[in-house]
């Protein structure tokens, strides 16, 4: 190569000093060719070249060449700013398509520069257009080149970054795979666009593009529209799909509805629903949206009779369906279905059935806890009750309470309040029967008023929990209860209940009701009122916040201030920059409690955005505020800001977790717990592990709870530390000398670890990467348990069932199999604890082995005898889930499977590398990537999703379908009787006994 | 023969003739035209393309630049010397394998060394020297320059001045005259540092002037700050250098302490 021919650029540089312009030109050209090699030599003479560039008499082209040369030299010197400005001077000589480090670096620099200028211009919005047109030209050249080369993703990224929506559109429409690019673009806009306003612009552009396509991807459009808060758009799409003759379109509409519901945006969903036309005729089959569900025969009557407030409209089903034309009929039938879905009832109902039928909670753990806590220690006593509620959240299984009525009745005052409220958690989502379940405790207007205010308040709170985010039917009742009482405990419960039920609806009337409670200036009621107002106004950023702030300054009660502070924080949920003024106001307040609210406001406003500014602010407060409460909350708030990137959180808080200040350590533990919840992230566990044996009791408490949140639904096969942690919890609970605080933490942690019958996880993002409002709000309020234990129940809002539920056109759950392409042991339920045999709970090390061997055998046996024992299996509520159908050798063991003690070597068989699972199935988050659908299956999913609600297309519609999930929980009466006996006053007990108790629900004990 | 090459050689002949005639303006003009013509040869550095006439072209280009260097010496234009020498250099270093060695090479290199010495660019002088192959050092032209430099460094200024008589080439004269002046400047600088004053007589001897008049002229031109009083030259001592700056110890200590405190607060 010629470049190696010369050893120095000295000659060429000398030539630059020649007087003849031609010589200079020659020198420039040659230097430009050799600059990569000789830049150190040239750099000493760069001033000469600069002066050539500035020389007006020089030929334009030569000046550009000089500029290019200078730019390259500066590039090599690392002076990118100078380099860029000269590159701009080089005009067209700067070739964007050249494949060299220099061009790449400068392009990146130019784009950065341009993007930041554009952003600044738009954000200040006043004096725009100060951008160098040459810079713009370079960026445009780059964009055009990317598009021309087919690098659409690159072009889109640059366009988004530079706020060139025109180019973005061009890139998308010209790309070869428009759908792919669009979905990529949506992902990008959620991950990388920090400003909400701008994200909205991008998304609305995307929606436009989508709609122009010949075959629009309605699923994605509707997700965008939801973010943009445009219910009309969604409603019209849904209507169009429902009107279609094609059954698949209707399925798609249902799928869209389910996906929207998953984001838990109640106000939006109601809006969409109200915009859909009401069905004109009511065909017999779908008269009642709920009876479209697979409700078993025996529960049907009770549903119809007790579900008064909600069924009214629909159950007056006109028996004389007039003979309108067929299409209108199917249309209205579909309409009814979709309204059911949108109101959330369908999904809640199905989830409830799933949780109920797949409940695997381990009563022995609770029993052990109960026996080990001291009688008089009310903290641990109520912790156990909380733990039970969390463990059975949403399963409607209250066996434990029923079996321990005497023990339960020791709860007094606020403990009674939370014990009653616990029922709400257990029956969460039991919409139809919720009210009747709680009836014994509810305030009876004037009818003797036998109950204690604590259980009455608790019951109202419980109603709120049952109807959380779907409180249409119960709102009125809660309001009436609130208005008709002036007992502060009942007001407390009612405020919380109303807030939960009307979450985010911004209902003015309810707001006024709660406000009047607030103005009574009672500490207990006022606190709940503050939170309730916040819940009601979640994410509205309404003017009400300043009203609340004013009252917070006025009142003397710390509890009220704290409630209001949190409430104000809730109102700015997800508003990002819009909330900045309010945050500023709060964080600068004199009152530490308001500053503490400011931390929550930061946490919620920037929740899941990983916004650098918010993180910086929080870190600043975490180390500089004078109040421990504020510092703790600031660290904790980091968890909320970071939950979309859980891998980052342990790194960010790792230093803080070693702080000398226990409050900061506590905050760090919870921050990791919140943002890594349900991920089982290894770094998170390593960070929390030392904190679980901290010297300060409350740090241990926080660490244990956080650890449980991280490890929820994991078993020992996926991380051995889960087993260690379980044993640690057991040890803490059994240890007589352990501090109450950490003991309580351990009890709660065991509840969270096995939450919802081991079928739920804590998930703050929906599968489409949108925030789940309810879940985030739930965790935020939950983290308040530091001050007020009953708020622990809010954690149930963040639980989401880890299930794959496939639905057919009738929204029923057909039986079909699909594959989980991983070892069954990786994701199976944790092994149930063994029955403590006659003597004490002393365990031999071999005992674990033999029982696990037994368990495997029991499963193998069941597998073999499945056909014979079908009814047995059904009774166990475990329709061959996780059964091992890649068997082969496992059947060999049948013969000796009844023996009690088989040597452990026996089970050392190769584990199958996949398993067949049956709809509906438990699919834990880490399992999702292994889920495959079988090619020859009868059902084909409308959307390829590994979990959640998935509509199935039936390829053989003529054949009869086998349905599962038909056993609905029907424990109403039994529960009422049992629990009433424990909690209620004597009179109620008598009343309750009248109801004939039903036999307890089928429950599988491990033999 | 390539028409271009013919053209160049014709110009070159005229240029050489002008040089011989000592017609400076014409030769400078011709040289400039020649240089422009040379740019069209692709075989010249830095391209070194292999063309059929490469050797002729390179040779003629080298000759042109050699003449250019000599011309600049004649004109007493040091900048032009430097420029031309640098353009010539690739023909010596990088074209070594393509061309027979130029007879003028060592002379020109020696001239360049001398120039560096005159301009007191000792570092560059040594750099150049290091780049020369060992056998070149034996050449009288180079040797001359090296010896000069050694005497110069030792302070044996009289030897430097006497070396003028032994120049290997008459074109060296120009630089030798300049060198005398460099030496004188050096001596003047040293005396200034070393003495408060000197008698005019001593100063004259020291600065190697033959008469007091020359001395006075030199002082007036080069060192107007020197005073001549009562038959002696008084060197105005350079202004007392400011005392060494005090180390701001207290401030540093305070700063460090406050950093430590901040660090404590952070964790």
C-alpha cells in the first residue's frame, strides 16, 4: 500500500507553505490520504491548515478539503467538538457512508448533538430553529442512507432520538416488514423515551401508521391507544371486529379486551365499555355475562340469588328473544361477552377458579407458625393472620381460620380489624359473593349494631380488597356505610375500602364523601381518608392534590399528614415531568412527613421509567436528608423507579445496603424487594442475604420480607438458596429469643413466599410492558406497613396469577395440552412440608429424602393409574397438572410405590426434559420461555403468549369439547359460619349457625 | 521520452542556467513552475507509483529540489531552505531503493545540520543525526557539522570560529557567518548571567570583536538594555526572579479534611 511508502509527512507539510495554490492543493489532497498515519505530525501544523480553511480566496472545494483534514486531525486528538464543527465545514466531502472509525464516531457525535439540540429546542419551545442547517443535513443524510440500506431499526432509533417524526414514519412505511418494525418501535418508545409527552406523540404516530396498513395489528394498536388514553379508538376497533362475520375476528376482539384488562387501568376500561353500544337483544345463552362462565350446577342458584347489585341489569333476561336477523344476534351476544371481559369480571372469575382449583398452600407451615408464636404476643399473632391471608390470597380457602376459631378470637381491637380484613384478601376477586361473605361483619344499619366497630371497619376494608379496582357494584354500599357512621374505626375501613374499590376513577362524589371525613380531623379516620383520596385520584394529577397539601399543612395530626402525603403522591402516579412542580414543593417542605411524601411522589411519578433525574434526586435525599424516615423512603423509592430494569437495582443500592444507618439499609432491602419482586434474581438474593442477619431487628424484618418478595414462587431446584431461606425462616419463627420485629418479618415472609396458594407472583409490569397500576399502587401502600400494619394487605393487589388460561369462543376453558420444554422439577411446586408425626417437630435429615421420594412416587403412581383414578384426581383439584407424561421408566416403580421407605437411590432416574401441561396451567414467569404449543393440537392460540389469558381458535369446531375449570368455589356459607364464630359477637354466631355449613372444600393433604 | 518529462527537463535546464547566472528572480520563478509541474508525476513521493519513467522522474525531481535548496542558501532564505529540504528528504529516505545515491546528498544533509545548529535547534539536530546511517557520519560534510556542534556544546567557541576556514563546500559560508553570530549571542547570554559588569576591553575580547566600534554596534542592535559606563559594560541583571511560590499548605489541609468529612457523610 502506498501509505507505507513514505516515512514522514514533513515534505507534504512543507509543501503547504509554498506560495503556489496548486501546490497547496496537492499537499492537502495527499495529507488527507495519509492523515490516518501521520496525524501526530500534522497536528503540529494544524493551524496552517485551519488558516487555509478560513482563507476566503481559496477555492471552495479546497477549503472544504482543508476542513475535512482539520476535522480528522482533531478527531485523532480526541477533540470531538472541534472535529465536528470542522466536519460540518467540510460539507459534502464528509461522506456518511464511509466505513471508518472517524466517520462512525463523528456521525454518532453529530446525531447526539442534533438530538440534544432538538430536544432542548422542543422542551424550551420558545426559541427553536437555532440548529445549524449543516448539522441537520448530515443527520438527514445519515437517515436517508440508513433507510436506503434497509437498516430500518437504526433509522428509527435515530429518528426517535432526534425527534424527527417525519423520518420515523418514512422509515416505518418503507421498511420491508412493517409489523416487525412497528412492534420494535413500540418497544423502543417505551424503553428509551423518557418524556411522556413525546412518547405520546410517537405512539399516536404509530397508531396512524398502523391504521393505514392493509392488515392492522389490532392488539398493538389498542395497547398504544390505551397508553394515549383514547377509549373511542379502542371502542371503535372492538366494535368493528365484533361486527365482522368471521369468528376469528371476534376471538381477536376478546383477546384485545383481555390484554387491556391485564393493564388494570380501570377508568379507561370503563370508558371503553361505556362507549360500546348496549346489546339490543339479549339472546338467551348470554343473558348474564357471568353465566357465560363455566359455573357448575350447584353454585348456579347461589350466584343468581345473592348477586343482587351487579346481576340486576343483565339477569332480567328477556326470555322472549325476538327473531331478529342472525348477525345482529351474534353481534349482541359478542357484545355482552366483551363487556364482561372489559369490566374485568371474566378474567377475575377465571383467575379465581384457577387459584381455587390449583391451590397448593401448605397449611402445615401455618400450623407450625401458630404453634410457635407466643400466646400473648399480639404482634406475632396478627402477623400469622396476615400471613395466612397472603398465603391464601384469592383462593377463597379459609380452612385455617375455620380450624382455629378459638385462637382467632384472641384478636382484639385493631387486630380484629385486620383479621376481618384478611377475609377480603382470601376472597379477593370473589365479586359475586363478596358482599354476602362479609355480611355478618358489616355494619347493620340500626339492626342492633351487635358487631364491634373493629370488625365492621375491617369488613368494609375487606370489601374494598375483594373488589379492588373493580368496585362498580360495591361503591354505593361503601359510600352509604361511610356516610351513616361516625365511628372513626368504621370510617377508617370505609375510606380504605372506597379508595380500593374506586381506584383511579376520580369520582367526584366519592371524593367529597371522603373529604368530609378528612375534615373531621380525627387522626385514625383522617389517615385512611388521605390514602383513600389518593387511591381514588391515582394518576389523575388533579388539582385536588394542592387541596390535600393545604390541609396537610393545617392539621396537627401526624397520621393525617402521613396519609395525605401518600395520597398526594398517588395522584401523580405515572405523570413523570408533569409532577415535577408538586414534587419540588413537597421535597422542599419543612415537615419531614411531607418530604417523605415527596419521595413517594418521585417513586410513583417516575415508576418504572428508570429516569436518571429521578434516581439522582432520590440518591441525593437518601444521603443528605436529616430525617431517617425520609432517607429510608428515598432509598425504597429507588425500587419503584427501577422496577422495569430489575437487574440494575442491586448494583445501585449495593453501597447503600452497607450504610451505617439502619434506616437506609432497610430501605435498600425493600428497594431490591420491590424492583426485583418475583424475578428470583441472583444478585438481588446475594445482596439481601447478609441483611437477613443484620444487627438491627427492623432491618432483618425488611430483608426477610424483601427476600420473600424476590423468591416468590421459586423452588429449590432453580436456586438452592430458596431452601436455605425457608429453613432460616423456620428457625427464626421457632427461636424463642428472636426479636418480635424480625419474627414478624419471618412470619410475613413465609406468607409471601407461598402467596396465593403458590400460584401467584408479584408482577409490576404487564406482559406488554405497561405498568400495572393496581400492582404498583398496592406495593406503594404496602410499604407503609412500617407505620400501620393493616396496610400489609395491599400487597395482595400486586399479586398476579401465573397461569396460562386458554379460552375458546364461548370464553370457556377447553382441555388441551401443550409443552413446557424444561425439566418438570425446575418449575414444580415446592415440596410440601411433612406432617409432624406424633412427637415433636424434630426432623431427621433422611426424612426429607424419603418424603420427596414418596412424593415423586405418588406422582408417578398417579400418572399410571390416572385413568382408573380420574375422579380422585379431579377431587384433588389437580387435573394432571405437572404430571409426568414423558414417562417410560417411571411406571416401573408402580409396584413398590406403596412402600413407605424406599431407598433414595431408586429415584435417581433421568428426568424427562419436557412435560405436558394441561390448560389451564400454572406457568411461572421463568418458565414462560419454555412454553410451546403442539403443532397437531386442536386449538391454536390467537396470540402466541406463554401465559395469561389466551383465546384459542378451534380447528375442529364440530367435535365436542372437554372443559375444565368447572368447579367454582362455593364456600360461602361454610365460611360465613365458621369465621363468624371466630370473630363475630355472640349474637351473630347464633345467626350464622342457622345456615347449614357445607362440607369443607376438597383439599389435598399430603399423605 | 514522455513529453511532460521533456518539458520538465527543459525548464530545469533553464532554471540551472539562471542559477549559474545568479539571476535569482528568474530562477525562483522557474522553480515555482517546476514544482507545479512535478505534482503531475505519479511516481514521486508520496505516491511512488511504479511508472516506466519512474527513475528518470525521481532523479530529475530530486535534482530540482537539490538545486532549490542551494538556491535558497544563495538567497539567504532559511524558510525556503527548510521547505525545500523537507520536500527533498523523501527522495533520500524513502526512494533509497529506487535511485542511486545522489552525489550532493551528504552536502545537503550537512547543510541542513548546520542550519539547525545556526537556528540553535539542537534537539532537531540530534534527531537528524540519529537518522543518518553510520557510514554517512564519516563523510566530511557531516563530520564537519558534527564537530562544530561538539565544539559549540563544549563552549570552545574559538574552535567554532576557526572552523570557518575548513568548510567542505563554499555554500557553507552563509551558514558559517550566521553561526558566528549564534556563538556571539550565546556568549552574550552567558556573560549576562555570569557577570555584573565587564570592562569594554574584556567584553570585546569575550565577544570576539576586533574593535570597540563593532562591540558598540552589536550592543546597540542586540542588547540595548546593556549600559556602557566608565569604560565598562554593565549588564542589567535580569529582574530578580520572584521568590518561589509558597505552598498553600493550610488551604490544602482544609480541603482534604472537608473531603474526608463529605465522604463520611455519603456512606
